C-alpha cells in the first residue's frame, strides 16, 4: 500500500502552527513505519533507535506477536469500559502480573493509562491503607508530569517551573550517587553516611508516623540512570517495614527486562509492598498498573479507584503478548548481553575522549555522564546537547537525561539485531568525535 505524505518541511510548519512548543521534539523528522530497532521516516531515511520511545519498546517496534494480538482484539471490541462491563484481558493480565512480580504473598493488580497515573494511584492506595498523608520520594527522582507527581520530581526546569503550587505533604529524601561522593571517602563510608542522612531526614523533615509511602526508583531514570548500592535500598526497605510505611518500587522505566532481571528491584533482594509499571508493559500502547500486596490494594472501597480508559482491552492484549515475547525470546538474558556491548563501546570511546566521566549500567539500562574533565567532574551540558543533536540529525535516535542535563542514556529495544546495533554505535562514535 502506497501512503502519500506531506513533505517533512510542510509537516514541520504544521507542527509549529497547531502543536504547542511545550511539547519538545529531540528529532525533527516524521516516522513512516518502524520495525525492531529501526524507524524509517517519510523521506525513506532509516533511524537506529537507541531511545525506545523513552523506554517503552523493550520488545521493539511493531513486534509481530504484539501486532497480531492488537489486531485480534480490535476485531472483537475496542473499549466497553471495565467499570461498565468486564472483559477477560484485564483479569488475565492482572493474574499474570501477580505471578511474575516479586513476592510470595497474595497480590492484586489494577490498571491505568500512564506512568504518572500509576504513581498517583499507588499513593492514593497507600494513603487509604495507612490513613497517613505524607509521601516521600528522592532527590533527583522523576515520577511524572501531573500536579502530584511534579511535586515528587526533582528537576525544576523543564518539569516544574511555573506550574505550581504543588500538592502538599511531599518530601524528597537523600539518594546516593557514587560517582559524586566526597573525595577521599570510601564507598562503604559514603553509603553508610547516606543511610544515616536518610534516617535523620525522618527526624528533621517529616515524622515516619505521618508517612503513607516511600516511592523509589530502583534505578533513577530521568535523574541520570543512577544505580544505588544494594545496602541503601535494603536499608530504605527495612526502615519502611519498621515504621509501617508502604514501600513502592517505581518500575515504570526499569521494568520488563530492561535491567537484566524482569524487574530492577530483583537486583537488590528486596520485595516491595507495591510496584508501579508502565512504559514497556504494552509495547507503546498507553497502559500502566499498580501491583502488590492484596491487603493494601484492597483497602479502597468500590468506586474509589479506576478511570474511564483504565485497562483498555487493546492495551491489555498487547501487554499479555509482551510478557510472552520477553519469556519466549529470553529478553531478560539478552538485556545483560546488550548492556555489556554498550558498556564496552563506551569504555572504548572513553579512552579517546576525556569528557566521558562515569559509565554506569544495570543490564541494558546504560548511561555515560559527560563532564568538563574527570578531575572536577563538572557537568558538561553543552557537549551532551551537541552529541545528542548530531545523533538525531544523522540517523540515530538518542536521548539525554540527568538533573544537570549532562547524561547520555541508552534505551535501545532488547530485540535489536547485531547489524542495527553496529550501525547505531558507528553513528554514536561520530557523534562523540
């Protein structure tokens, strides 16, 4: 089938006229079709995807099994509304998530549309269960763009500036960043210090008896792919247990195989009370969820949770197919192999460019921090922007991150072929040069 498009320039002009500038675009081209880790634009140019639609495409673009599941569901019905009349896709997906998430206790799951919506509902559920008002997130954290989740998010520009006032009773606790620990301090001493700071936070900032939940990204995403030490995550979990606080693992960006385990929290030998999921759950279709302890999720009364489009049957069908693909194609194992390849290339590039500071990863959640020099470790936002701009003008979809906008992050689909990967890394090397 031949599709007729307006030219790229014509579409760019329409975009300027009809779409607010507040929606940013890292790449100024227009997709025509996509498969695996390759996107083809309307001019026929191919783009290797190292962004994965900000981490939503662990199984890649238009995976045949997902596409088939979506088409089959579309032929049946689009959306009767789960609150109006139930359908089996919602129930089957809830059952599946309860089976594959950590914890051997009774679990339940509920679905929504976006990651931010899942976080908000995890908070609603935690407040209902504990009858406490306060919420604790972490410095450098990111949890969404709604009013409540903006309050939980650290980075002011572009996420929060001019959009307040924000919801009350939200507090941000310390979170370790091993690359920026004080000079001369051992790793062990630094981690112990941050744990003490975390405990002191509940003396100086908010009393634990007031706190409904602590919401933690097991790897900070927008914050720069900051991987915390296991000891810190376990200390936070133990503190929550001791004080009756619901521990919520925000797995929206880290889930579904990205980190080399099905969920990132698995790396830390911690079982959360609740988990939020979205992004790669449904291969690009809008779907999110909260899954965890049945006694917590079941605290709300009928009608207190939900939403018009929450748990759409087409998205649920996609999600069930995604979970099958992850298992059948061994994408959890592939994530670690992919991550090793990215790390090897970045270390090779670090030998040539002294502005590459820290290289960090968990599985295929990979990042490098761009600095002015390795001694000062001062952020180099300009160089980071330059690298991303070159990539996005020359066939590679690439994202930045970090509280100081000086991190290059990699979220390539886990199904990326060796050929696609090599093409992308070749462009990346030129971008770094």
